[in-house]
């Protein structure tokens, strides 16, 4: 029902920046809460950030707070994750996810994009 297409991953040096993008196919984008998750090799999937349907409310994992910024553009049906001051421990596959307004569970996931931070 909702397809998510991610882009923007890559290889950066310690302290560098990247911006990830996630385009949603749904015309009901304004009814979706959008989130970012990540998973490093051998580790569990980890919550990174979420933004509410209206683009006002945001939450961040403690590990990225102050360094990452989530935002959304309703005209483009796109959510972004600006990552600054990247650290090697940020290396992971980053996934875009979406859930319907009012739901607890993320029902839609992107394919994942690799972010690698070299030391």
C-alpha cells in the first residue's frame, strides 16, 4: 500500500555529514508518522528518530540527539535525516519506516541504505 524509496547513504569520514532521503508513494503521506531505524552487523535494529504526521513533533534516540535532525516535506512526500558529526559507531544500514497516524506499529519499510563512517 505504501512504498518507501531511500537514498543518500554512503561512506564518510569520522566527523562528516550525510543527508538521507525517503520518498513515500502514498497520497496519504500527511496521515503517516515517519521514522528512521538502523541496524549494525550483529546487533538488533535500533530506533533513531521519528517525526509526526504534521511535521512538528520529533523524537530521537539518545545516541543521536543533538547530531541528527529529522524533517519532512509534504509537497514531495519525503522525509529526511540529516546526520552531522558522524562517528564510526553510526555505521549501519539505515531504514525508513512509516506507520499510520494512530497506529503503534510501523507497517511499511524501505529497502535500507548503507552508511559507513570510517575512523
